[in-house]
C-alpha cells in the first residue's frame, strides 16, 4: 500500500461489541466524516483555499448548509472548522489546538464557503516560539527547508452527536503547483451501469492523469505520484478498504482491483476518497441502482 501522506484526514472511532458481529470499516451504518477536502490542495504563503467537509450516513451524503439545501438534501446541524498553529505538535486537538494555538474559520455568508487564508494564519501564529520575528516567517521557514503543515480540525454536529476529523494542509511556495487527484470514473466490471443484487463485481477507480503531480524530489524525475483510493458503501460488501493506482504513468491511471458484492435491490451509496503523496485529496459520492 502507498505510504500515507501526513495530510490525510483522520477519525478516531470507538467500537463496542458483544459478539463477533463487527461491521467492516467500509460499511457506512451511521454518521461519519470521510474527508476534509481543500481547493487548491496546498496553501501558498500569500494564498487562500476553500475547505469542504464530506459527511455521510447510512442513507447517503449529508450537506453542510441548511439555508442552501435543495429539496431532498439532508443537512447536518452545524460544521465548525479551526486551524491549528503549524509550530506545535498537535496530538490532542481539544488540548493542543485551543486558545492562542487555534484560529476559528468563518463561513462566508454570501457564498456559504469556509476559506483558509495564509495571511490570517501568519497574523494569528507568526513565528515559532523563541525565534526572532521576521517580516515573512513562513517564507523564511520554507527557504530554510522546513516542512510546514497546518492542521485543520473539523467538528460536525449531526443527529445529536459531534464528529471530529482532522486534515493537515501543506504550505508550499507560490511557484509550486499542487493539485488534488480527481476521480474520473468508478467502474464495475469495466462499466458504470446498474448492478444486480447478490452479484460480485470487479471494482476500480480511474484518476484524471492531468491532476497528478510529480512526487517531491530534489531533482525533477518526470514520474507521477502514487494515489490510494478508499472505498465505503451503505450497502453490499467491499473486499478491501483501500487500493492503490497501479501505474500513475498510464494514460488513464486505474486502481488495482477491489471487489464489490451488491446488496438488496434499491439505491445504495458508494463513497470514494482519493489521496496522493503530496497531500492532495478528493472525494465523490455515487448513488448505485441495485436491481
């Protein structure tokens, strides 16, 4: 499996069981945050990016903003995001990302979007503790070879509970282009047609090659970064929680084979989260018709 980049979202899930009946991690049987995505994938010292929280449950996707929800969509109760200082190790978000070490991120009332601004972060966190202040501390750190990551903590209130997730956003020079790996298509036995209940399918995801970057290296190599895809579903059975793109250099990069056994007839949701070596992440929700 691909070595995980530090920029992945994480969740801590506590499972209590009285017998051997344990749902796999791929089965969505209740509210869960699967990803915190950003556009673009990294933040430059003078840039801004937008953040989106992917929340789902056993009935499908949940959307963020009740005021802008189309008919039939189901909003969560609230979403709160905060950025943590990049100068401190964040082990426990409730303890380590609070007070002066946290910057609450506001939702734009006109667009409904939550943005992260490098200028606001520099104003909030400045230079590392004990280091003399400089006019541009983040560029100074990058020029010295320091890897900068900004932890983002998301809290989602949904159905009487609060879910917590984390995504670490990389800081890169303005001249460094970093993209999110776009999921082009999800294929079942090579197609995307309706599925039959109880039938087992070879499941793969294809990635838009134009959205892949070169992995970090001292000298350009011309190779493209690896991508891993995590699969989740509200029904049916997935054989593997994660598969990697077999050949990123291919004209249409595709993951190695996973398998999916379709559940009962009706509508099932599948969710796919793609992550790459440079901190990029994308996520899609796909309704499946099971016949």
